[in-house]
């Protein structure tokens, strides 16, 4: 099956399932006037407004939104299906932030935990519910982002997660994929339910899908001389630009020379993580990486599905309430993505030769310098 057809079938199947479920759900009108599928979710609408005002600067796709999404991953990945690696998506990274902030992989997390902690204490949410609701609300401020699932009712965390559960930019692909598998992300498991002939280059879809978050992300500590350095040239939009730009031939380092965890970047002001580039080129993940490029619906549906799994790692989902309808809907991304000015397909390090690389236009003008994320 051609990869383009497979991505379309997967996206359609996910969309049809969501439409059917929505059509069968009765709505409840809350005292605030909003509607929800479960009355227990009504109390969350004021919390969402509180987060937008007190954490996200009135609803901006800024540093706090980017960092809230990162925090949710660093919290949830502290889990193993074999035990001994933490409680997963339980909010321990916020409740026990003095412990987990000290882990090397959590460098820079202290800024967002310091911002979130006093806001969290003014809500009635557990730490886990707060961390993962904040991630869903924050990303909704970014044009193009999907509305993430939010499950409410996580119990309070009992202890900090141990160190060495979060993959780092210096890790090799095999160790990163092994960490995902240990946390419960099985190779081919999710896509195989929709398309049994998933090709080899799509072996670890969730590991790649979660990296969609890097389209609105930036590095603060890989090179501490240039905090807030984005991973793509459209950091304020949740699009597939990062999947394209990671493949461009690199020629420079954006800051103080080569640092551990980065490789040559194609653009001034942009950082390319060593792990991102390695995953983009690895035979186990390259074709799925390439399939994300300029396919907004496919990318967002895959990211949403992977996040839905990640944000309940270690949790008893039967005890949780689906309050996804309290999450705001983002602005639509009009697209399509384009090569940055002065770049073309001739500059692409094509990772997957089993399918045609998408046809993409180029922005007019000279090569850009990517600005740092404000507030970093």
C-alpha cells in the first residue's frame, strides 16, 4: 500500500470514529453556559479560563504554552510497564519539582514548574490533572494544533519519578525507542489496528508522532548562550515545518559552536537536535517521519492519538472521566508549509525512498534568521 494512501486511510478512520462518538453523546449545559458531555466536567471551564489568564498571557502560543506541553511529556514518560520507574502521568514533576527539576534531562523545566506551581495551588485539581490540562489548554493557543483529549480524575502522586526516564538529545535511536517501548508504546501496535500492512519505516509511530510537539518548541539549555532557540522557522504555528526542516542540509551552529545534543542547522537562529535528525534518518522511523511532511490532518491526528495514550500512562483509565470538551479549539492552520527562502528539494536529505517526497514551494526572498521565542 502506498504511504500516501495509508496516511489518508488512518486519518479518515480516526476522524470517523470521533464523529460517531460525538453524535451519540448527550450534552449537559453548565451554570456558566458551556456544554459538556459530563456534568462533572463543568467545574473545569472556570479553571480553563483561569489558566488562560494566569499562565498563558490571555491565550498566547508563547513560551509557557510550549513549556507546558514539554512538562506533560517529561511527567508522563516517568513510567514503565515493568514497574519501578514512577507513576506516569501523575503530576509528580510538579508536586515534587525540587527533586525532578534536578535531573539532567529536565534541564530548563524549573522555569515552567515555578510558573505553574502557584497557579496549581489556586485550583482544586490534583497535580496530574493540572499538568495535563495545562498542556491541552496551552497547545490550543497554537494555530493548527489538535484539541487534545483530557481525562480528569487522576489521584495525587505519591512520589517523584526516578531519574533516567526521559530520553535526551544525545541518546541514540535504539535507546530512545527502547524507552518508549518500556513505557508502553508498542511497535506498530496502534497503526496495525487500522492498516495491517504497516511498512517497516513506520515501525514506531508514536515516538515520531510525539515529536510533532517540536514544531512549537525551543531549546533553552542545549546551548545556554542562546535560550529560546526554535526547532523550526514557524514556532508559533503547529504545523509540519519541523519535519521538513530537520531534513535540510545543515551548515552552521546557531550559538556558541557545537554543543552536545545538537547537529548542524540549516538556518541562523534555528537549532537541530541530534536525536531528531537521527530519528528522521533511521530505517525504523524514516518513512513515518517523511509521511508527516505537508500532511496537516495526518500529523495532527497521529499526535493527538499518541498524546491520548501518553497522558494516561500509569493511570486507571476506568476511574477517569473524559472531559475533552472543556479544551478550547485552536485556530485552523491555512497551510501549506513551504521551504524556507533560498531552500528547495535539492537541500533535502531524503530519508525514505519507498515513497515520493512531497512537492513543496519555496518562500520568496533571502534565507531567514529565525527569532528566539519571546520570554525565554
